[in-house]
């Protein structure tokens, strides 16, 4: 089973909790005990110095008697909650807060004031003097610039660390509150981050398998909502693309099948003698017509594929669009004369230089003029007009023809699309001319639009960028 993100998050949270309690259990108790012992030793050491510099020094300077020293140590002992001793340099206990002055003096075996080294305290039984672990500190008694003995303070370790368990429990309780807050954050994370992420992941997986009918239900205003909306848009576009592909294949099949069927039928009839010899030229011309239509269709498909996939590099140059318009219009004069259609050129100035791919723009003009003349009424006018505005040149091709039905205007740019009105006239058309026009204009980052009234005429207008040269 694959590891899920949810499992990793929960596992990480549990692992954090276990490690946190382990750290408190194995480290915090020891560290807290060490801190309390050092803190208490510092206090005791300060008191030892104070006693050594006052009462003990007075004793050695004969200001107070041994009994007086004993009494002072006995009074201070409960206050400091410790045992206080005055010890000579040889280890003899001169006075102690826990002994009777009438008893024989005790001698501490192996007494060595340097045992503690650089530390101000030592832990243990203090050379076997006590039966349990003690915190022991000592301060020298100095009289007449000479060390005469030491004041030692002793406090049981258990008395110092008795509050450790209570403080550890407070730490445990605090840690539990922190983990509880972490659990709350984890729940919020799962609700507001993991849940939408999981939902989007399922939708993406569905789309990857080819099922685009499952919309993303998460459409909030945050980043996940943006991703969800983008996925929905992508699914719609992919569905549309699939429909377009099916329609494209259907249209291509239809447009190739019809001429191929005609070509096959006529050639077969000629070969088997169904069509007499004197009629063969007529039907061979039909075959030639269908062949030319197939050639044009194939070339248009290749051009459209190149432009749409941006596999061709646009050769952007500065050229005079007026000259291109005039040359293109001249190529239609013969067809125009046959139908009684005149071409009216209304151009801005003697010249108008634009930055574009000249051959591609010439193809745009050719396709638009071809459509305009094809669908114009006889004895009418086709107008080509240019206008400069805000650094752009607007080129319009306007005819007085059958027009485009209102419901078909948005579809004229689709590949192979033909309006019902045009099917009667457009015998040689492939339905790709306007699709090629739009792809070329979009490849130039320009705009093109169409305005048409059924029975009155149609006007196509596209923009070009004026050259700065």
C-alpha cells in the first residue's frame, strides 16, 4: 500500500509526541535536579562565607567562646535547613549544630579541603560523616591572615530535589497542552489544507485517466480554489478539444471522401466504357476540378497546422501594406469582371508601413477577398479600406453579398464550418479559409472581427501594428 500524506502527517505528529515525552522523562528530570543542586549550593556557599567571616573568625580572635560559637551554629541551622560545622585544618570538628559541646570532639578521617577542586560544592557522605547523600560546601576561616579552619554546611540532596517530581509534572502538563494545541492545528490543517488537496488530487487523477466529467468541488477563494477552478477550466477545454478533434476528423473524412468518390466513379466509368469517348473530356475536367479541390484542401490543412502549432517562424519586416493590398486586389480583377464586381480601395495616404510577415498578411487579404467576391451579389462593390488609429492600422474588407446568419457569426472561424447560405455558392471552398486567417492574425498578436447582416453584406476588420521606421 502506498504511503498517503495523511498517514505521514499523523505518524509525524505521534512521533513528535513520543519524542517530546521521552526528552522530558530522560533529560528534564536530571537537568532540573542538577540546576536545583547548583542553585542551593550557591546559596549555602554564600551563607558559609558569611558565617566564616563573622562568628568563626570571632572565635579564633577570642571575641566569643566555643560555647558561643556552638550556640550560633545551632541557631542558624534550622534557618538554613542544614547542618553547620566548624572544622579545623586537621579535620577535627570544633563545633557542630547537631552535636553536644560536652561530647568528645570528632575527627573526620581523610579530611581534605581541596577535594572539591574548582567546584564550590561536593556531593556524597562528606568523608563518611553522613549516612545519606549531602550537598556540602565549605568556606575557609581566616584569622590574622592565616587559614585556621573551615565552616561547612550540609544539606540532604533529597530535601533539595523533593520538588522535582512536582515540577516535572508541571512540565508534563504543559507539554500535554502543547500537544493538544498541536492536535487542534493538525485537525485544522486536515480540514482546510489536506481535504481540499485530497479532493483536487482525486479530480486530477480522474482527468489523467481521461474522465473529464468529474468537476472539482473545491472552488474557494484561496489558492486551492484557484487550482480547482483551473482544473475545471482545463477539463472543459479538454472536453471541447476532444469534441473539436472528433468534428475535425469527421469533416476531413467528409471533405476527402466526396471528391475521392467522384474521382473514382468517373474514372471507373471511363475505363469500363460506361462514359462514351466523346463525353470523357467533360468528366475528366470534373476529375481535374475535384483533384484541385483536394490539393487546396491538403495545402490549407498543412498551412493551418504550421500556423496553429507555431512551428513556423514569423518573418516580421516593415513593408507598405498599401502596395500589398493593391497587388492582391489586381489578382481578383479577372474574376470581378466576370461577375460585374468592382474593387474599391480606400487607403490611408500614399503608403502605410506596418510590421508583420508580408507573405502571411498577403494570404489573409487573399482569403478575405476570395470570400468577399465569392459571396457578393453580381454587379456590386467590394471595398478595402485602411484607417490609422492609436498606433494601429485597421484593414477592412467589406462586401455587399448574402451575409452571415446571426447564429453563425461566432462559428465562421471554426475549421470546415460553412453556413447553410454559403453551401449553394461555395462549391470549391474547404471551410478553412477563415480559420487560416484568424490563426495568422493571432500569430501576429493582433485582432480580427466580423460584422454581418444577412442579405446586406459582411465586413471583416483586422489590425496591424504601424512600423516605427
